[in-house]
């Protein structure tokens, strides 16, 4: 079963396949750059632009060939924590849609994954702390 994870959790796993533009220094595993977002999208910090352009990138790929290239036990690796918006969830949903398979996050039930479009982004504004009132 193809699964997803991040470098911190599964970067040393023998079935790991990096689908990111860059990798940590310690990472010595396989890479599949056809699934890596272009640098210009990563720098844009615009979720709508990223979503549209990356979906176009996926549309140009053959999902069956990608799955065959990855192998049946591939763990798709990227940087973000579980349920923080990351293209690996978008890839997982694309594979699920095109191939009729289930692609969960490693160590989690599929139902625990927030859909890509609803995941919070690290670029989202952090909630503001309430203003502290000075009494004296």
C-alpha cells in the first residue's frame, strides 16, 4: 500500500520516496522529482496559485505509471507535519481518485487525514494573542 509521511518521521525508512524539491542532509533514499512542486510555486506562498498549478502538473502525469514507478509499498515523503497543508496529501488524493486506491498517512487511518483543500497551511495567519491589559 502506498502511504505518505514526512522526513522527520520516516526519512530513514527503506521504502521512503522523496517527492520534494529538496531533501534533508541525512536523506539517502529514492527521489521522484516528477511529483516535486516547482520552486517558483513554493516561493509564491499563494495557496490558490499552488493548488491550480500543481494540479496541472499532476494532470500531465499517468497515475498508473507513477504508481508503478513508486512501487507498491512506497512512502511518499515531504517536509510538513501530518494534516498541515502539503502537496503529498494532494498527490495521495490524486492517486486515490485516478486509481481507486486508498493512500493513508503512515501510522494513521485514512479517515484521520484532513482533505488537502481544508488543511491549515503554515502560511496561514497565526491567531493573535489577546491583548494584555495593564492594571497599574
